[in-house]
């Protein structure tokens, strides 16, 4: 389905706080999260809302969200037809926000709601986005490695100095979403989209808790796909690597040719041996296939975008006014 039009233009945003949380198989943690959030939000003393987006969970997550929206009038919920991804769910929730400040966080209680006042305090008039970077990464080896690659790519794609401190725990001004109001492609990265609307980023260190219930739903396959999408969807870094690789191997080929010619004129014989020739051919073939593979990834993304595939498709919602 096409993106939901912004029913509340940024310039008419109400003063307050919209919290957006993508939910996936989190039926056990959501009630605890809402309980802790309510205490923090009441103490802040401003208007607030919580938007929960169920990203196609196969358990009873949506039933829990529906129950929470009936119990609390400040909670709104939306459910996808299938699993589209964390950033796609964030995009849907961000488009529903009605207050002038948005906070995004995970559904597993690793982002402590008690750290929200610290994030809000860091959002000074000179900044539009502030990340709550963890004091120490507590993930496994593969997830930490994927995080490093993603942050490095983001830094190269955006030039933002705080790119290496990006986190799913972030606060930003709702007006920045106007820059990507019409974005409607299957590959979504909220951090990149935010750079379309502002260059005023900041970051602070916040506490990160252990997951109290269940295990992470991030598999190695999802991490690899996310990293690959980040690399080829929002950055030309792989193309530049392919270009540099081709240039380096061209120089290597010239050096080999020089060596062969020199061997012939100085010694009077050509370079003997099939293994030498086979090795050179294998090296160059590998470099060519690598470059073609990178180009193919970009062409695939252009193909999918030409199909106009949506970023998400809504199954149902509750507590949401579409007028």
C-alpha cells in the first residue's frame, strides 16, 4: 500500500512526545515495557503517546497490543500483513506520530525507559537527532561485527561524525520526517532517511540492560541481509571498492606483462609453466566476477524499486484516527 499521508504536518505538531516501538514476537515483554514507560512519561509532565507496530509476529503479540490499546488511551497499535523488517515498522510508526518529538526504542527492554529523560535533555536547540549509544555493546560476535560494518557504511554514506554511535534508541524532532514523507521502497534505513532531513546529529552514552525474557530474533541471515542492504541500498562504497579493485588488478596485470616482456628480451625465454598462467587468469577472473556481483546487487535494487514495492502493508490497526 502507498505511504500514509502525513495528517499532521510538522509545522502543526502538538507539543509532546511520541514513542514508536516496532514489535516482533514480544508479547511477554510489552506489558512490562508499558508499565515502566508509563511511570517515566507521567514524571515528564508533558503530553505523550505510544505507537506499537506489530511487524508480522506469528505469536499473540498483536492480541497483547490490542489489549493494551483498550486499557490505555495513550497507546495506539498497527499490525502488518507480514514481516517487513524493523526499520519498515519504524517508518510506519513515525508517520503516525502526532507530537513534535519522537523517541524510538526496542521492544525487548534492553533500552531502559528510565534513560528517556537523559535523551530528551540532550536534544538541545542546536540538534535535531540524538542517539542513545550503549555504554558497551553486549551482543554476540556476529551482531557486533554487523553493527560495526553498518555504522562504518553509514559514516561513509552520510559523512555524519556521530554515525558510529547510531542506535535504535534515538530521539528526534518530528519535522525531520517531512524529508522522507514520500519514500516508498522496500529497503528502509531510518538513520539514512534522517540525514535527508537534517545534519544536526548528536549522541550520548546510556545504560543498556540485558534482555530479561526470551532471545534475540536477529539471526545470522538477517544480520547479513541487513548489512548487505545497508551497503548497497544507501551507499556507493561497494562500487568504489570494485573500482579500486579493478584498478589495482589492472596495475598488477601491467606489472606481470612488464615482467614477461623483460624476461623475453633479457633472458631470451618466456615465463615457463602453466601454473603461473592459470594463477594469473584465476586472479583476474575472480576480480571481474566480484565487480560484476557488486554491479548486480545495485541492478537488483533498481529493479525492485522500479516495481514500486511498498515499504510495508497494514493488516489492521487500533486506536488510530485516520482523519
